[in-house]
C-alpha cells in the first residue's frame, strides 16, 4: 500500500504582498501629483501677471506637464486597488509622463542647486525641484506596482520605453529648434572667426529662420518656451547681434522681410524698439503708406528739375508710432524743404546732418523731439523720421527737391524719380504713386505714363506707377532739349546783383588708369550672375581692370585680360554667392590696389549692407588723406539699408550710378564711358556778375544746386580754414533761407 503524505505534495500559494507604508504612499502622491499641479498653477499665474498671455508653445507644454500628475495618480490608484496587471494605455501614458519628467529634470539641472538652497528658507525651491521629484515619484510608483504584480503571479509590467521615446520626440521637436537657434546665433556673433563660422554652419543646417527673425526684434518678442524660460541667461541674444547674424546667414536685412498677414496683430511685433534711433529698423505693424503722389516741373533748357513728393502715412494700430524711411533721391539732388501737416498745424524743416543728427535726437526726451526730422544718409540718400503718427490716424508729409537732369547726350535730359530704399511702413501691392510732371519742352514718360498737355506748361506726363521692385531703378522721365542751349543763370540772394551761371559743354572724359571692380559676394546678387558675366565682354581694354569679390576669403585681385575676356566671364560666373558679407575689407583692398596708379577708381556693385562695417574707418582715413587719388562709384544692384555708404557720407570722391536699366546695361554704360577718346556732357556752375540774357534765366533751384555742391566740397575737406568755415556757414544759411522761401 502506498502511503500518501500531504507534505510531499503541498498546494502552491503566493505570498501576500507587503502593504505600502503610508509615508511612502503620501510622498509619491505629493511629489508625483500635487507638486506638478502646483507648478502648473504657478506658471499660469506668472504668465497672467506678466501680461504675456499663454502662447501656443507654452499651452502645449502645460498639456504635456499635465500628463505627469495624471499618470502618477492613475498608477497610485492601480497600486491601491491591488491591480494584477497594467493595461497597455496606462503603461504607455506612464512611460510618456516619465519621459516628460526626465526631460524637464535635465532641463532644470542648472537650477537644482538653487532649488536645494532656497527650499530651506523659502519653500519656493520645491518648484525648481518639481521635475526631479516627480521623476523619482514616477519611478517609485512603477517599481511598487511591478513588485505587487510579480508577487501576485502576474507578468512583468509593459516596458516604459515606447511612451518615454514618444515624449522625448515631442518635446525635442518643440524645444530643440529654439535652443539650437539661440546657441547658433550666439556662436555666430562671437568675436572668434572660427566660432562665427561654426555658428553660421549650425544655423544653416539646423537653425529655425522664424525664431531667428523673432530674435531680431528682441528676446521678449520670441514666443515663450520652457527652454527659453529656464536658460534665458545662458543663451540670451541681443537684437543687434541677431540682426547681423540674420544678414550674414540669409543675405537679407531682417527689416526687408514683410510682416505676413497672420503676424500683423501679433503682440510680439507691437513694440517698436527702433523708435527715435539712427536706423530705419523693423517694419511696424499698422503703419502703411495710404497714398503717394509726385508733382514737378522740368526746365530742359537749364537741365534742371523740381519735384514735390507728397505722402500720407496711415497708422491703423491703437498706439502712436514713429514712421521712418530711407529715400533715394535723384543723383545730385538737393532737398529744399520738408513740410509736415498734423493736428497741430504745419511744420517746415530742412535736412540736418547725417547719423549724428539722428543720434542727438534720440538723446532728447521723446515729447521734446521735433515732429519731423530729415537727415542725410549717404550720397543721394536722405532719411525721414515722423515722430508720431497718431493712433487710428494719419500724417501728410511733402518733400521738395531740386535736381539736375542727367545728360548722356546734349539733346536729351533724364530725371529719375525718388524712391524708397528702406522703410518701416508697409506698401500694399495695389498702391500706386500718382505722377504728374510738366515742362515747356516735350517729355518722354516711363512705361505706364501718358504724354499729355500740361495745365500750366505746354507738355506733361502723367500716370500711376508701382513701387520699384528690388534690383530695378525708379521710373525715369526724359525731356527733349536743344543742344544749343548751353547757358542758364539764376539770382544769388547773398550778393547784390550776383548770379549763379551754368554752362553745359562736352568735355573729354577723365579716364582712370586703374579700375577695381568690387562685387558683393552676398546671395542677394546671385540672380545677377549672368548679367555681370556678360558685362565682362564689354570691359574697356585701355584701362587696367581688376575684379575683387567681397566674401569670406581674404580679398584677392583677379586681373582682367582684354585678350582673353572669356577668363573674366568664367571668373564672374564662378562666384559663390552665399549669405551676407561686409564689403569694407574688399573696398579697402580695392582702394589700395587702385591707388598704386596715378588715377584710380573703384566701382562697387553691391546689395544691402546692414551690418556695421569692420574696416570702414581705415577706408575713410585713406579718403581724408588722399581725397583725389581714387574715385569710388557705387552701383546698387539691390536697394536696401547701407551702413557703409552712410558712414562715408561727405566723401567728395563718392558718386552713384543711377539705375536706369538692367544691371548689365548700367555697368556697360559706366565702363563704356572710359573708352579711348570718350567725351561726356558736363554742367558747370559758378558765381558770376553783371547782367545776363533774360531768355536764359531759370529758377532759384540752380542757385540751390550750386550752394549744395559747394557746401559738400567744404564739408569733405577735413583741413578747413577759418575762411572755409565762414563760407560753409553762409552756404548752409543760404540753403535754409532758400528752403523756407520756396526755391523752385
């Protein structure tokens, strides 16, 4: 008989799990549920008190953070109920929450020492430690539930990695663009060339252009995200640095980027940090050009024009805003008067000095600033500042100017209309400038303009023209004239019986012996590559011509060989246009190369230059010490802000090529004027005495042009004598008196 013993075949039973102590249970609830909820509440209250509002990015972060107390609470409920398994949704949610806690723990690590130090004294340190404590609570809750399930004979808990990886992918997608962009901008603004290059490389491949553009408006204009909130002091960026980096990276000034329709009402665009400063700066939402008209008269016989540009600036925002614009005026033009009409009446002013006048204005209390300021901004450029365009209101401003006609041939004169080169006001695509110009002789209008009979003079051209596109010059009006009309005069108000006499003649062109062609290597000129290359076939063979590209590399001179023009064509085609470059070093090298000849010239083909030039002072020193050795001629391929051109304001050797056609045509026309035996039409103005023929009398605009030319020459002379200073004072007084007397 077989004897059975119960102890040989016992019934297998599971040991009862140990109950979780109350203290541990309470600690997990506090650290994993209550503390994250408090941190969310504090963040919401803080954004409300700061008046920044809840951005979309921050709202998503709050949603992600909310998963932490929710997942931990559900985990603790499962632990209390003795749940024998962990459902797939709860496992995924808890893994997701663990990943969120881990991310913010790493993010807040720099603040952890501060949190430990302040927890004793203020208790606020708990909020800094909230991510770390919630992570510990999440891990502890999972371990406790895992032990209970295993003790109950269940399968191991589902892995937390899928949920954690999803969480890290989401927060990484949200946070990394901001962090990388901020760090990249800081690197690209560093003084070290290697660090700058690495920063630009990082931004080029991983940076976010929208965030970069927002940084150009200031740190406070970037939509708030948690990385910015925690690491603000470590990766903060000055708006000026961001603007320079944005140009170096994109080749486009940040202010040239239009404000899209969905951003016009954005709060981070509303603050105009450039108000009252020396630069035009960013576009201001709500400011727009409501209407524009240009009226004028041409005296073809005297090769003289007078224009009045009247603009209405509208402000659709709820706050008064400052309107600013940099304007390109006709070559050789002298602004006679600027008139502003506002609710307090009419205000008249005349152009002040350049950037110094604007900086001095910024130091004056805003309420004490003149309502309108006009200052020079480089050769043939002025800057207009309207202190306060009223909220939901508008201002009217009129700029009056006298300008000489361009004379490529004795029988035809041209006048190019003024245009914006930079502005902080919007111009609707449908807006048109109404133009009406009259003359005693036949006129030729630009495309889109009609030739009609004038209201006061026999001939007129009228039409509505669009704002010029980048790379295209403003509209041109031609005036037919008799080649035999070579003399004109006007009164000189400063001298009893005095006159200013103008003589037009054909003269031999001053042909330089050595010409340095400096080409801006910025991406803005990439579209002009083929036009520049084709122009190489027309380079004159009678001058020594070298090509210098302004780029990242040290400037080098490529000598043009007239017997092998294809080599020059290939050189121009191979230029690697990218980013934005400071051209001052290339211009300095060009000056030194051209100055080696007895008569040199620098032709600068460029786009915008918004960054402060690095070697402009050395270039200016050359021109002050040797003012007649090298001429510099600017050819603006793409219109825009140009700090370098403005810094050289007052240099007599500077001139500008008016953009009358394509870049190829304008460059060929310039260089073609230096071929052997070339002649040019020249208008010379001088003081005269005695009676003059009545039929040759013209407007006082001629006197104003003479006074402007003389004053510019005296200002350019750094070694002025007391007699020169007195003469300059009289000329400036003449310009002011003439402006208020209504020179025409």
